[in-house]
C-alpha cells in the first residue's frame, strides 16, 4: 500500500530545546507530516507539539512517558494516536548519555542506560508496529551512534556503546521480520552533533578536536540528522530496510 494522504509520525525524545528531536519534528512538519511528540515531561511535549502545529499548520499532539516503562509508552501512544491521522512512522530519539568508565559503572547506571536507550526503543517500536501492521505500511527509524561502530571514543562510554550496538542488531532483525508487512526498519548513526546531550561539556575546543577526527572537518547539526530521518521515513525510501545510515562526517565507513 501507498502512504495515506494524511500521515503521522511519532517522535520520542523530541522535547529538549536544542535537541535533534525537536528540530526533526519541525523539519518533518515542513515536509507534510503530522507530528506526535513523546518525551518524559507531558507539558514540555505538548508545548513542542503546539509550536509545531502553529508554525507549520499540521496536526500535532504531545504526551508524557518514560520510554523505559512499557505501560507508560502504550498509554501515551493511545493518547497520541487518538489525536492524530494514521500513524505511518515512528522515530526513536529518546536517549541518555553515560560518561562513566566501565570500571566505575554501577549496576544502576548500567541498567539506566540499557533501559532507556535499548529497552525504550523496543517498547515504542513494539507499540508502533502493532498499529502499522493493521494498515500494511510503516517506517521505523532508531538512533544508534557511531560509538557503537567505532568502539566508543566519544563522550559516552561502554554501556552507551553497548545499547547503541543493540539498536543496530534490533534494526536488522526486525527489518527481516516485518518486510512482508510493508514496514521498513532502519537506523541512523550520528557522529558528534551539537546538542545538550553531553551535559554542557561540548566546548568550542572539544568541538574542534572532535571535528579534526573526521573526513569532513566539522561536527554535525540537528539538520544533518533530520534530513536523513526524513529520507528514511519517506514513501520513496520503501526499498531501503535493515540499514544503518551513518551521518558522521565520514568518521565510520562501511
Ligand atoms: P538530547 O539530550 O537533546 O535529547 C534527548 C531527549 O530524550 C530529551 O528530550 C530527553 O528528555 C529525552 N529522554 C531521555 N530519557 C528519556 C526517557 N526515559 N523517556 C523519554 N524521553 C527521554 O540529545 P540529542 O543529542 O538530541 O540525542 C537524540 C538521540 O541521538 C539520542 O538517542 C542520542 O543517543 C543520539 N545521538 C546523539 C549524538 C550527539 O552527538 N548529540 C550522537 C549520536 C547519537
């Protein structure tokens, strides 16, 4: 089946002011998508949805949920789907960083990062594809990280790389399972992007050092990632599945 005239995308982790998710919500609305925002804080999610609706004239809705909690995710999806036209795409952006060295990592820290960055992707994707199989068309995109492919070397350490590597395996296997249902499943793997996820540690000096490592001598912007997401959830990307698209200035080639 082709895309319906009115289609919606739900983005998790799209309420932080300078994050990739909020920028992507606006970018996708510009490209005709109605938008659902799911983030920790319900009010923050609703306020991003309201600004997207107002600026782009699309339908938008926001709901609060911790992606690590499957029940909360399912309730939030019920709320968002009731307010939006047909759900065609889900984009898993909710994530946390973890600068803790492996030898210092506590059980709490290990589970916190896996719960949000990996189990969170499973919870939202599971709920989203339950809707998509009913209409026979769907797009899933999840954020991995170049740290999963290059063996860390970024702000976040091993537990983060472990979760983000899990996202790649999840993506490939689910792509195979869902291909016959008209659903594509892909990942985007960013290099360092100028947002607040590194807790204000991304100084100009650090940015320069990180940029010097890549083929393209700069760090990335939310727009770089939004454009990749827009492509992967587009109708025209229907023959692309199981892929990890690196948007990293050439840090990792595969
Ligand atoms: P950000 O911190 O600006 O945004 C992350 C968002 O996720 C926030 O809005 C936060 O509230 C939300 N979130 C965190 N925990 C949550 C939970 N338990 N439930 C629901 N929402 C939750 O970060 P960002 O840089 O925009 O990152 C977006 C995604 O891109 C993340 O998955 C991140 O790991 C990935 N990524 C970022 C970079 C980078 O350099 N910025 C690089 C590689 C991958």
